């Protein structure tokens, strides 16, 4: 079985001086995901939490929604050249009576290869990735977040990235409560895999939908990450880098609060500003206190206010 990290000899050059030293690298291996013996996806991942990764991937694709829909998840035997188990093929067996959406499985089979860097790049069209979310994301209720709480999340995420500290080569996804308490954190070479691992672990614990949580990711906010959050019932997605235009569109359509460029006390809120508790302007400041009504205004103006 592949290890999470490996040690390799490298030539280190610094200030014109060359030395040999050992360096710690993050592991990367393919994982084939099967549903009832049917291959539906291959992803490049960091070994570890493979069952959660498979389960979370199937949640994001609309195949699974509840823990009782899964009979078992196991590594497939006989997949190595010598007939042994190479721990790179996982089979998810649905519980008896759970219908398998053939149209979804056929779509996944047609786009069977997924890389750790691009996630859903193999999808044929936008229609192929627009799935029906099992849980709505109402803008009333759920977490109400202050900019100060959001600003604290990146550092809490970094503090929990154990493997990143030794390799510098992993993405991370962390789940927080609406009060900012860390619930779970997973690392992987693929940002989408890290999210799948978090969602899959929640599925196996019977915690979906994650309707009072915030998902924090270490990179950019792509369309696929917004989709994964929506499919898991997560109402807030925050990222340290930029979102894509399609990610913003999906967040706005789904009722997701999408925060990007979350660095220090600065952030941009691209959708779902209704969940924010914005600070009042100082006396004599422009516009007065925004209050709940103003928080429902255009996301661009809210983002500009928070980014000051």
C-alpha cells in the first residue's frame, strides 16, 4: 500500500552552494472507484481515507445521500499483477433495495479519468455536472457568520494541516461549525479529494446534510467544489484564493454563501451575503449600519465592504 509520504534524495542549491539531502514528498497514487463492481472513476490521490474518498465522491455525484444506503466499502482483491490486493481499487456496495441511477453511472463511466489537479476536467458539458441537490440551502436559518469568525478560519486550517507542514505539497479541506469550531480536516494532493474525504466521513457517521457548517479550502473555489458543498448540504464555502465565474453562478443559484480571497481580515463575498452579520459603519460613516436588509444586497458591494 502506498504511503502518505516518502523520503527522496535531492540536490539542494542555496546561495550558490550545492548539497545533497533527504526531502519529504507527499505520496500520489491512482484510486479506482467502483460501484457494485462497476468502475465509475479513477482519481489521483494521496493514499489514506480511501473509503471516505469513494463515499464522498458518490455523494457529490448524486449516487449516495445516507449512510444506510451503503452495505460495505472494501478494497478489491486480485487487482495487483500477482493477484494480491494493491489497495488502489475500492468497491462501494449499495445496501439491498437501493436504486442505482444508471444514467449517473453511465455518465461517470464515459468520463472515467479524473486527475488530482483538475477534478472534473473530463466532464463533457455543463449539463453533465449539474445534479439535483438532495437538500435545499435556505438563506434563512443555519449559520450566521461575522467577518471576524471567517477571518480566523484559514489559520485554524493551517494549524491542523499535519502532513502539509512536512511536505508543503498538500491541499486541505476543513469543516467548521457555525461557531468556528473545527469538526474535521483532511489533506490530499487534490483539493477535490480532500473535500470528498471530509464529506465521505460525514456520510458514514450519518451526519448529512451538513446544514450548520462552514467548509474551508486551502486553494481556489472551483465549480466542482461548490457542487460538492451543495450536494452535501453545506451552506458556506470559504477559500483562500479566487472562485471561478461558474462557481459563483452555481453558488448564487443554489443559495450557497461563497467567500473568496479570505486572507487576514480581508475577503470577498460573491454570493449568499444574507448569512453575514456585517459590522455597523462608525458614526458619520457612509451608508449607516447595513443591518439584515442591507446584507441581502448585491454580493459585489458586500464583498467590497468586507475587503476594505
